[in-house]
């Protein structure tokens, strides 16, 4: 399967909620071309996990009964760093120009950088949900 078609299918699956299609396509292309599909799968899993923790932390901060908030925050930070490392690892197979684009867009320590990273992680979460659904249909 090619990256264009896969991104198109994921976008359709998400009801056109993908926000970073071009960069998602780049990550998918690189993973296919360099036989790093497992890394992409791991990245999409990490992205889904990070966003799940993020949602739990948002709920938890307003719920005084949740006691392990510090543990969740630490888990969130560790997995956010892990997702960045996974994106960078895939980025190692791209051109210098693309690496520069990813560094500038997603890894700069700024509010915009974090927002962009979150959007890419959301797209990767949709990727994970799409891949899970495909696996269920094959069984």
C-alpha cells in the first residue's frame, strides 16, 4: 500500500479530522520505504497512549479523588519524550530539509511547537485506531 492512499483512508476513517496530513504522509512513506513499519506502529501506539494520559490528566486535575496524578504526569512526560524520539528516529531516514522542518515545527520548545506536536500525535492516534480496525477486519 502506498502512503497517499493510506493517509486518504485514515482521513476518511477519522471523518476528516487529520490536521497534519503531509507530515503524517512523510512518516508513513519513510516507514514503508525503509521497512520501519514496526517503528511507525510503535509510534502510533505511543501517540494514542500519550493522548489518553493527557485526557486523564485534564479530568484528574478537576477530580480531587484521583490520587496518582503525579505518577500520571511523570508517565505522560516520559511517553511524550518517547514519541518525540520515535518521530526523530523515523526522521533520520529523511532529507536534511525535512529534518529541519520537523525540528522547527514540532520540537521547538514553544506553545506553537507543542500545539503542532499534539496535532501530529492526534493524527498518529487516528492511524493507530485505523490500523486496529483493519486488523479486526482481517480476522
